[in-house]
């Protein structure tokens, strides 16, 4: 039995992507996802995965206002902030693939949209814990890189960048991963959010570079349900979103070969990540975000 599925069944299903797509403000979206996720964990029987409070202490000028307990303020008329048991001052770098293939989507949510929702939620979650968060956009090169910080104003910066980011050019994951690994001077957590539509050897070599530097790496391999199931009907014309090349296929005849190649590719990437000690997660854009958040939190617990 999949332990992740068992645990997440105990968390309310109110953060589905198609619902989130109707929320225009990314900060409001991230706050709702994270607060709901943590509340769900506290209500579940799996307390080992919860974010437990250790103590309250008086608010000191300079503390992040996000940590003030407003319910306690209403009762005491004094400001208190929450200290967390698992506070580690960890540095997290979010690497978000914005190559043109990320614009694909068969439903209401494109891969790029889901990537932004996930990145925003992780950033909110980590800064809520007073951990530093950095953000990088890349396609076949580094488009923008924001170093980690842990302030609420920094969170606003990250969310603003995510709200205004656009699709880039073609995919070439290996090169920017190597460049970013060289730039990362301090060990920490690296979260890669990408559809990984590139040569698996190049991807794994880039991840190996991060691991060589002593970083813990979590990969969210983000695919559209149509890419995973290939449940198209009749004759379908496919167009490469990055090259414009078109291909006309009979879906029923192509499906078996497509799925065979896809599964071979997924096995290569997954087994390569396992060999490197990289936490690999296949996520589709129709899954509630709590699956991804829980997988990240579980990875943190395993690496602690």
C-alpha cells in the first residue's frame, strides 16, 4: 500500500487545481493551500508529519508578522509568535522550468500554472517556517535567479515574480542545472519542478552535480494527464510546442507504442534519481496540491 496515498486520504480535498485556477491572487492561493494543508495534517492520525508548535514567545520588532497568533492576540491583547519544533533555518531553492512545453494542458490547468501554484505554496510554507527560499526560472538557460531569503517582503517578491512569469524558449535542462549547481555555494534543499522533456542522461547528470555539492534534491516531474494516459480518440494531429513540427497519428495504433516508450523513459528517470539519492515524484496536473506538499514534507523528514 502506498503510505502517501494512505495519509493524504485523511486530508480534506479542497485544493484541487481546477478550483485554484479561479483564484487570481497568488498570495491568497498559497495561503489557503498551506493553511488548509497544515490544518488537515493536524486533524489526521499521522502526527509525525504535522508541523507542531513548540512554544509561543512575545513578538519582537523585526519578527515576521505572518507568525503572529491573532487568535491569541484577541484573547490577551498582546502579540505572540509561534516557534516550531522542526525549525531548521534550511535554505530552499525552487527551480521552475518555464520552457515552452510547460504551456501544454488538456484541462483547465497548464503544466506551467500547476508549477507556479506548487512553487508559491512551497515558498509560503517555508517562509512561514522562517526558512530561506530562492527562486529560479529556466528554459535552456537561466532566465532569472533570486537568492534565498526568509522575510515576508521576500515572499511578496517571489509571488510577484511567479505571477508575472511567462513561457520561455526550448527545453535543455542539463545546462542550466550545471550552472545553478556551480552558483549554489551553501548546501540546502533544491526542488526541481519540470516536465523533464529532455535527454534523461543530461537531466541526471545535472542532478548529480547538485548532489556532489552536498545538496538534498526533490524532483516534481510534472505531466498533463493526457501525456500520461494518451487517451486521445480517432486521428489526432500533434504539434511540438517548441519546434512547431506537426505529426498526424491514429491514436489507437500509436497509444501502445507511446505508453511503452513513456514507461521506459519514466523508469530511467526514476531509477536514476534513486541511484543518486534524489527524491523523485511524478505529479499530474489534475492532482490536488496536497500530494506534492506532503511528498516534500516527507522528503524533509527523511533527510532530517
